[in-house]
């Protein structure tokens, strides 16, 4: 009996050692252009051990035992993108041309949302929006859905944040900050647990809505934890106040223009060093994913303010700035030793690494790593990870592989909302 116990214990420790070695297996990305995004490292070396980045630089002697992928100076390595505002459960719906404001949305979407919330397959609908994000290289999403916290999505390949949203009440025509106690409750939680207090604010130009920021400030709830979504009605004085309070502003340009035909004064916000970040809002009224959204943002900025938004600044809005707004900048948002290995790789123009990301489409994403694990990518690079359960998918005529049976998710959504109402999973579909 004693020998059997010792043998069993030995087997356990051998298994534990193998599991530990597997989790610590190194991944080396060699000869790529690393965009941290604060700086650019050409012919760089980035190593990953377990879930975290081990080394970033030019020293090839820092490589680890494990997988080595030579990028042959043809690819850029970026942090995984961060979507600061998305309604994941609304991402199943495609944009419609017969919405003329917020009041038109609820009568259309409410019957479907009721079905989703009561459906045994509701996780499938959450996953639909999640994979829309993944296909664009997004590895973190702040989801503004009241029921997100109650949904369990064990298969999710990315990070979903949902705590401490302030939900205002229907009907949408009266969508305004009126519940001081609820706002104080969520704001106090955010401060206690050092997480963002996300709030739709001044999503319109009526007299009531343009007073919302002042009301929030009067209540003592405007501070560096405030994640202010939209801000269409912000004046320059409002922006000055936001800058003074070190709050962050979430810019959702495509949905702003689609619904209100106006957007926040981003040009002035940047001049005042406000931490500006970008969100897609939802496929129903905004963009399908962040790559689509930043292209729109780039063009809109030029059209409205007659100058180019610096490409590096735009990239930071979906990486470092975004992580700072969500209070996770010690974990993600940049490529540094000790950070979680959320990484995307794309082909690039060696003279314009920031523009390479802005101009990319889903078909250009060669690899997505989430906490050091591959989730989506090209045949050539995915072949380095044969142990994963890959499923083939065609994206815009390009063969890709993803760690889920995307067809079953797609079929579930089409069956519930109808093919005519379902948003595409990627922009060319």
C-alpha cells in the first residue's frame, strides 16, 4: 500500500512538472518590427514565457527554448487592440438605414434582446460579438451591456470587462443622467476596486443632454476613474474640465455621425491632453470592429478639422491610452517585459508601421495571441501550434484558422434574428 501511494505521488509530480513546462514553453518572435507603440524596434526580438512577455529588444541571445517564428522583417508586432466601448449583445444586428436617432432603436431591438436573454443559446450571441472583435486583432473589450455580468462565456478567446457601468433608464427619448444614487453607487465601486466608471454622457445635443457633464461634476463623480462615452454635446469648457479631472473620453465616431450627425470635439480634447480612446459602440449603429472604426475616425478627423490625426496617436487610442482608461495599463496595452502577451502580427510597410495597422483589414491579421496562446491566424504561422483545435475559415478569400467552430455560432445568430438582420462577422462579408 505504501509503495502504491509513493508511486501515485510520483506520477502526480511528473504530470505536474510536464504541465508546468508546457505552460512555460517559450515563444520567440524574431526579426519583426515591434511597435510598442511608444517606440519602434526594427529587427526585434520578443519572447513569451507562459502568459507574459519575457523580453523585448534586439538581443537574439534572449531567445527561449520552445517555438521560434522568424518574421523575416516582413511583419509588424503590435499589442492586442482594446475596444473601450461595445454593446456585445447588439453586435449581432447589422446597421439599418431607417434609424433616425436613438428613439428608433429600442422598438426594433427589444423583441430580439428579450429572446436572447431568455435563450439557452445566449452565450452564442455574446460569442458572435466577441469573434467580430477577435478577427480585427482586438483582445480586450469593455462591454456596456446590463446583462453581460450574468452571462457565462467559457469559450471566450479574449478579455471581456463589464463591471461598473452606469445604466440609464428607458425610454431612450429620455435617456439622461437623473439617478444620483445609482450613479454614486457605481462610482464608489469603481474607486474602491480601482476600475473605470463607464457612463453614456451627452449622446446628443438637446438642452438636457448638454448639461449632463455639469451634473456629474456637481455630484462629485467626475474624476480619473470616469470613462465618458460619446460626449457629443461637450463644449470647450467641458473639455477643459475633463482635462482638469483627468477623466477619459471614449470616441465612437461612426455611431455618433450615424445617429446624431455630430461628434465630440476631439481636436480640442487632444490639444488639452485628454486621454482619448476609441470604441465601436455596436455593429447595429457603429462599426463591426476596431479596424473599421479607426479608418472611419482617421477620415472623419481630416474632414472635420482639416488636418491629419497623427497615426501614432490613433494607434495609442486603441492600445496604451485604452489600457490607461480601463485601469489595466500595468497588464496590457503595450509590449514590455512583464506585460500579458496579448499580441497581434500583420504584414507591414517598413516606412509606415503605424499606418500599416490603421490600413489593415481582418484578412491581414497573421496571428492573434491572447495571454500567450494562439487564437486566430494564417496557415503559415498557425502551423507552429499544431496542438490547438483549429477550425478553418475563409475571410475575404483568405484561408484563416480560429479556435472555435464559428459556423455553429453564425447559424445560431441567423436562426434567431434572421439572415436579413444579422451583421457580418467581418467587413468584406
